[in-house]
């Protein structure tokens, strides 16, 4: 009996020990898996680079918010971006290939594993910059995004015009958000200075010069200046056609052709709000036009609607009292979402920019905009069906310049397969550009441009 009891107790103890051992192993395995998952809790699914003369944007996209830390270093000038809880996947590795030799601000990018759960992106700069980094929640077709905008310390537009950057009233630099940089202890900065020498230099492909030639008027000359705004761009693709065309591509092509047409007239010149595939906030498009003392502002778009049968060209002016139709209200709402899609840091809104958009009565300017719109619409009617036979009005943010007659031209419905084909046709584009140009000339025939001082005031 005693032997049986001892044997049973020993068997019980062995069973307990075995159970505890297996429980310990199970807990350790769970903790290990939890630890590994915390190291790679997020995945960078896309990394995009948008170089422009005004600034360069780098955007990272993921399924969850991206935890990060940005450090600005000197001698040499560089940025160090640490992205936490991600693996060094192929998307991040190929970021280095997307930096082009013609980028105005970035010399090269190096990407490497810094710690077990940190990927380091070292950005070698061509000079001093003013960075701004911010997060975006899902919008449009995008998931969570981390956006790094790299601005020059000096306003490049004013530099091109030969003006010292002293005019705070319309200083583009003053309208840029202040950089959001982590304040780190010296030890962290020493870590950031660690060389990524194990990452080989990147062979730089050749990039055409992205700068837009902006001729400077002689003091006694007076040119009519037309600001031409190619809708959307960069992170904001705009509408997508039935056969895959992107609005941002078509609008830029038409805008460039319109600029060439205007430049060919000895008394006029065109300036583009964007000359490449990059995003420009809606308010900044207005600010650019005002800084250049533009006489007119023409925004080029290609409409889309849920019904692919919708067709026709339209011209819009600003309304202070509400949209003139349900379709105009729908379109204005959609176009005004560009800042949400393209990505704007809402924390750095400059009060000067806010005044530019909101402070002055626009009644007289809107009346002139309606005259301009009527002249342009009348010419477009000769080459395409009109969606509405009158100039419509709605609260388009891009038309809110208080002192520049401004219109938005919806060239055609990109969502209509037939009109999408027209929008991609060189012949139709040329006819459309000529129609807009003739409408502009007709407007000035009865509304002469006011005498202005030099484009860049001293």
C-alpha cells in the first residue's frame, strides 16, 4: 500500500513538472512571437518621391500609422529619419533608386537596418533645408501616410525673380509649415551620426531640369501675365478615366500647351503653378499667382462623374453665396478635397495665407471672372458640346484670389470613354488651347489689363 502511494505521488509529481515545463515553453514561445510581432508590427507598402522646384516630397504608405523620429544634422547637411516597428523590405530598399540626380535638394538617400525594429533613412542634402514631416490618415485610394516635405531655406520663386526674400507679406517661405523635428539628447544625435557606410552609393540617373523659366520683365515693359494652373498632381492624381487616364497628366499637358501659346504672343506670358508631377496645395496656387502679379488665373481640369454617359465642357467662377447647381456643388466639393488627398500639414497654416484667401471682398473680381468665363466658354462651344451653356459658380478654393479674375475650365468628362479619347488627342488639345487663348484675348479686348507696378516689388 505504501509503495503504491509513493509510486502514485512520484507519478503525480512528474506529471506536474512536465505540465509546468510545457506551460513555461508555451509562455516563452508566446512572448517571443509577441516580441517579434512588435518589431514588425507595420509594413511600408509604398514609398514615393516627388521632386519639384519648390520642394521635394517623400511619402511612405502603410496599413497602420507610422511611428517615426526625424533629426536634422549639419556638417554635412542631412536628414535622418528613423521608422520604427517595420522591416527593411524591398519597398524601402528601392527608395534609393527613386532619387534623381536633378533633385534640387537631395543628393542621395541611404536605407539600412539601424536596430532590430528600426529602419534608418539617411538623406544627404545639397544644402540647408527646412523640413516638415506630418502624418495623414486614410484618404481617397491611400492608406496611412507619413509625408516628409523638404523646402529650401530661401524662397526659390522670389530668387528666380531676382528679389531678395524680404517681403514678408507674400513670402512663400513664410507660408510653409514649421518643421516638426524631435528634440533629442546628445547621445541620440551621436547615434544619428553613425555612418551607413555599409550601404553602397547609388548610381544617379539623369533627370531633366525641372525648373520653369520665369522671365523677368524690364522695368518699363508691361506684359499681361496669365497664371495657368494644371489641376492635381503628385500624391493627388485627380479623376481616373474609363480607360485608365489620369487627370493630373492630361491637365499638365494642356497647361503646358496653353503656356506655349500665350508665350508666343509678344504682349503676354504664361506662368505655371506646377511644371511637373508634384502636388501643390490649393491655397499655394493662389499665392503663387498673386506673387507673380498675374492678371488672370486659369485652372485646367478634366471632370468625372459616376455616370459614364455624362459629357461636355464647363467653365466655373467663384461664388460667395453658394453653388448655382447641384452638379457645381458636387464638383466644388470634390475639387476642394485635393488638399486632403494630396496631403497638407494643417498645423502650419500661416495667417498671411489665410488673409490672402479670406480677407477681401471679391465681388468685383467675381464679376470680371464671369466675363472671362463667358468669353472662354463661347469659344469652347465651337469644338465640344457644353455641359451647361452658361458659366456656373461654386466655392472652389483654388479660385479664391481676391484681386485676380479666376476661372476653372473643365475641359471634358474624363469618365466618358469618348471624351477621354478626345482629351488624349493632340489635335483636340490644340483646339482646346486655342479656344481658351482666343477667349482670353476677347476678354482683354473689352477689359484692358490694369497698369501694374513691376512684378516683383522692391
